[in-house]
C-alpha cells in the first residue's frame, strides 16, 4: 500500500520520468496517484483525453492546479471559463487566423532573418538562449507591430519571467507550506517580476500599430486589468512554448544534416523569385511540417495538463467524486510505446495524428495560438535550413529538458555557418 505522499515525492524528484514510469505500460486507464489531499488520477488511455477535454464545464473544468497560475497571468483566458472565455478566445482566434493565412509570413520571416544573421555573426551560442528572445520578438510583432518591443524590453520581460517561474512551478505541487520568511521572499520576487512585466506591456501597448492583434482585443472593451493580463499571457506563452520548441528545431537540424538539406531544397520550392516564402505555397512544405510535428511529439512544451471533476461521474470504469484531479501528460502519451513504435527515435515519417498526439491539447480549449506556433516553427526551420548549416558543439544525444511550467531545453551549444549553393542567397537581406 502506498504512503499518502509517495507519488508526490517521486514527481518532485523527476517529473518527466514520473509520468513515463506511471503511464507507460499501465493497464488501468486511470492510474491513482498518492499526491496529498484529494483524489488524483493519471489518464493513461489516449481515447479518454478528448472526452475529458471536451466535457461541459459544469462536469469537468480546469481545476485548482491550473488556477494557481493566476498568480502571474491573472484572470486571463487561460484560467477563465464560460462565455467570457469563449468571447476572448474567438476574438484572438479570428485575428490569428487572418494573419496566418496572409500577413504574418513576411513579418515573421523578417524577424527570423534578422535574428539568424545576428547569431551567425556572434559565433557559438546556446539554442534556447537564442530562441527565447526570438519567440518573444515574433509574438510581440504579431501583438503590437514590427519593432515596438525593443531589445531592452525583451530582455526585461524574459528576466522578470525567470524570476517567478521556478517558485510558481514549485507551488503547484507542494508537500509542506513555506516558512513565513521564505513565503515573503517569494511574494516580493513575484511582485517585482510582475511590475517589470507590466511596465513592458503598457509601454508596448501605447506604441502598438493599428493592424496588430491589440486592435482585436481592444474591440472587446476589456477593463485595463483584463487587457493587461491577456497581453501578458500571449507574450509569456509565446516565449515559453515556441521558444523551447524552436531550440529543438535548431538541434535536430544540426543532428540531421541530410534532412536539413532537404528542408533547404523545400524552402526554394515554396519561395517566390525574390527568395521570399510565399504563404500560398507553404502547404507544399510537407517535409518541413512533418519535421516540426515530430519535434513537437518528442518535446511538447506543455508536458502536463490538468482537469478537475465538478460533479460525481463515472470515467474509465471508475466512479469519481467531485473535486477529483485528472492529469494528462502529452510528454508521456507521445512517448508511449503502446502508441508509437520505438518512441524515442526521431522519425518524421510517423503519422502525427490520432488520440495520443496532443502537443497543443485537444478540444475546445486547444491552444488558441496553435496555428501561429506551427507557422512560426515551420518558418524558422525553412529560413535557417535555407541559409545555414548548424554545427553542434554539445553532447549527443541531448540531456533531458528541465520541467518548470513548460519544459525548458538543456544547454544546446551550436554555431550557424552559411550554407553553400543549395541555399537561396539571403544573408544580405537579413541585415
């Protein structure tokens, strides 16, 4: 018989390994976990994920584990439910859909080229230290317009986030309360981080250009506080999810040079005579998209999701009480040998669909920025592969990532070198 906190201790020791050890090979679709007060289950049957995430909010909702994120993101759409959530989500989704199909491609490629040229001049660099500010710059361009967020603003935003994220992650699953002086230190650090992030957001908002995502949010007539929290959520989620995934994009381009050369050739096929990616041709870049989706299978930025039952129900052959927490781990589902043959192997020929593929979640709460993230990552792969070869300097295979709120890549040292004749002549455009 397990002690009450057995699984919580194991989880805190190795979150990613915990999900795999409890989930892979499990015969029970809902594995009970000993994680303190209240019943907690790990969902191991992929066929249950969609019904859980699509359930009406009066039956299954986000629950207390997600609500703890309010400390940083406030009452933004990530934690909202009901009509207010649907209204905000629809406005953001509509604006993103318009841009993904047309205007975002040249805006994003311009940012990528400028950033890549800077990295090539600087010499060796760590992938995530390079891609985190790139992701912030891209999402800031979509939110406010090109050039509104300065390099100093980006640095301040990322630094402020790092001040808070480790403590916030630790708060989600905590065995014992902090001593008063530790609690006060954390509160002061979080308050300082939020002041910095708020200053950057307000400065950028005041300089925002007319046809940016901000214009769509302003039509919702949100309060100043709600507008601030929604913008902050978009900035921070863009930094974490796309920034982490982009680091792995660079890593696998370096680890598989033949595949990188194929993506470089594909970049030529989807570009116009001026060497710019044509949005209308992007669906033809099938190898690049398969590459991106395989990266997201192995390294989904959100490694766990949670939901909580609002009323008694039966699920997976179990009777669940109201207040039961249900944990779903994309990391575990997407590395489960029951669904993926040789799951640790990088293989872009896999079919990236089905109930066990969920890097952005599923159902009505699927990540609202999914289409933008896929576009961003596809363009990063195309642009980098077209103009550069990547020389890896760190050990292979890569060490495991660090799970915080999302999973943060380890140190991945590399260098960009100009590609030869296969590539389009682009370096002069990136200055």
